C-alpha cells in the first residue's frame, strides 16, 4: 500500500471527542463588534465580529477570546517568564481546522503562533495580539508493526509515541521529556536517549501531511514535494503546520539500563574531562548527559550524569564500568522500562518554571571550556544555575550536513546553560546572570540548536543554517512568500 493511501485510510483516532465542552466557549455576546489584533509586520488592525463568528462556526474545535472560559489556560506555555495574550486562540481538532485557521490568518495578515506542547523556552508558541493556533486537541496515532512505522497527529506528545511503540518491541528517538510536543521537537532536530543509535527524530521522519501558508494540505516525502520534505527536517515551523507525521521505527528491547550517577561537586572538572574523552567514541548503545548544577538555596552543588544504555544486557557491565570509575560515584542506575525512563524528567506543573536558557554545539570538551563552566557556576538562594551537555555523535553524525536542512552534523554535543528560579521574584537579575554566564561559555561553541533559540539576532539565525541557508530561502519563497510562519528560527523570504 502506498504511504499516501495509508494516510488516508489509517483511521488515526483524534482525541478531540474527549473534550466535553467542544461546542465552543466563545459566546456571541463576548465578541466585540471589532477586535483589535496585530499583523505579522506589527501593524494593528480591526477584525469584524462577523468574521470572527464565521471562523468560530467553521471550526470543529474551539475558538477562544480573552473573556472566554479556558482562555487564560490555553494561552500559557511552559515557561513562567512568558506571559502573552493572543487576540484569538484556535484550538484545532482536525486537519481542516488547521486549514481554516491558516486561511483566516493569511486573509487578515495576522501574526501567527503555533503551539503544541508549549515547550518553546523562548515562547514562540504564543504571541501578543495575534492568532495562536493550538494543536493540543489534534492527537492520536496508528502503528504499522509489520512495516515498522507509526503515524501520529501533529499535536501529539512524545510520550504517546513511546507508549504506542514499545509494547511492540519498537522505538525511535523522541526527546527526553514525555510531555514535549512532537511537532516542534521533530522539525527542529530532536535529540534524545536513542539519538546516537537511531539518529535525530527528524532523521526518522518518512513523510508528513502539512498545511502550507496557502491553506493547502500537502503530502511531502522523499518522492513527493521532496524540496518541502527536505526543508521541514531542520527548518522548523517555517514552511507550514504538520498535521500528521510518519516515523520510522526500530527494533529495541523495552527494558533498558538507565538512571543517574552522582559525583561530588569537587570532582566536577574531572567528570567533565572524562566525559569529553570517553563520550566521543563510546558505544552507540550508550547515551549519557553530564550536568553541573547549583540548586536554589545557595548550597548543595553537584555534578551528575543521566544514563541510558539500550544495547545487549550481556555487554552492559563492561560498557558502564568506565562511568562508575570516573569519580566517587553514587550509583542509581538500574534496569528500567524505557517509557518510565522517558518520563523521569517530566515536570507535573503545566506552567513549568521561570527559566532562561542559552545553548550551542561543541565539537570537543576542552579544558578551557570545563574551567569556564565550573568556575563561573554561581549558587543563589532563589535560583538554580546549571550547564549540561546533550550527547550527540554516533548515527546523528553519519548523515551529511546537506541531506536534511539540519546542518550541524559535526557536533559531538549540544551544550545548554542557564537558570530557573522560584515564583514571585524579580526575574531581571536571573536573566542577567544567565546571559553573562553564557557570554563566557559561547566562545567554545559553534552554532546553536534552533529549538533552544533565545535570540532576536536575525543575522545569527541566518548564519546558523550554514550551507543550507540559500536553499531554504528559495523554498520559503515558494511556500511562504509573505512569511506567515515567522515565530520560529525564521527564514525570511527574499521575494
């Protein structure tokens, strides 16, 4: 069966029917005769009440305005620093809803934000005075065990992918936090515990259905709309809204060996030095992230590594032994269900923490970088300060830099620094510290992961696409010449 036919007949079960109040919260009496909203280029316009009513009636999902029930929940993302108020929120329950919302946005030239899991730390899933297209109701999946494929709706979370595939002895790379939205992570890259073994999440995308800026629902794969398919894998949300993903799956055991090994902070430099030397050429079945951390309260700084070994059990002792011997180890590693391990870093608070992160790719972990990270990590009573590496290499680096739009195949790690702080305190000093810490570290990095982007410097964004930039601009010109989809690591059209 051709993949496109499978898409059309797969019967993916969307979860919209579970929303009890889906007749809509927006009452006609709550809609002003004219609603003020902002366009993509920053001009305020007025949207007529009749146009808003037409949009509401055409959605199977929900349209929310500021005075409606659930608006103040729907507008939020998982960073308390971000507190924005869209003029309208379209909670889309179907592909057709996404098309309707995109058409409405284009016809009114509205600023558009697309939200799935709300994990964009810089808040690109929301906006002030524009239209938020909320994909959270657009969820569901279908697995094809025989062909090792899973088809997932665009609003699904990573945990849904793991839960659907692992019972069949199948898996693929899917981040490290189960409530992350599948769309943002996959289109920007997708590091995870299986990345060294199976590649980035985007390396496992086999096809998509995507609503482009003209409102059309298009299919893209290596054989159909191949330029678009190339661009979305690393170009993020620049080219449209993916409503269905097809992912390749791989055989794997459900039980892995994972957990945490903690060392005294006095050994932080030796642990990072060990990591820099050992991680480059270790087994592809081994993924481990070192973290240096000064928790809130001003004391108790520590260094630890989060570990996932997904290879043959008979080899585990030999492969993990160097980690135990790297320092004075407190071992919390054990055989663990992979789905449970994937949920071990989840935050139960739907708003997450107030946080500010900066990051960049590294080719190696030099002594100078280690000294900079450890010597400048400052404990604070209100703030948790940290730096961590996301282990790369392996299968991620097997792919050429121009095979997909993601060009950073040279990297051995993604280094992230920053802080989080308690609610109700002044954010400015903590953001200032995070920026100053990053300034000291940045010189040791080369490029940055667009999903971690917290910059407004367009020149840096353009340069970060490296040799793929010009091709991406040509494809942007074709599919989004007016830059409707701009709240992302933006590729500005040249037409």
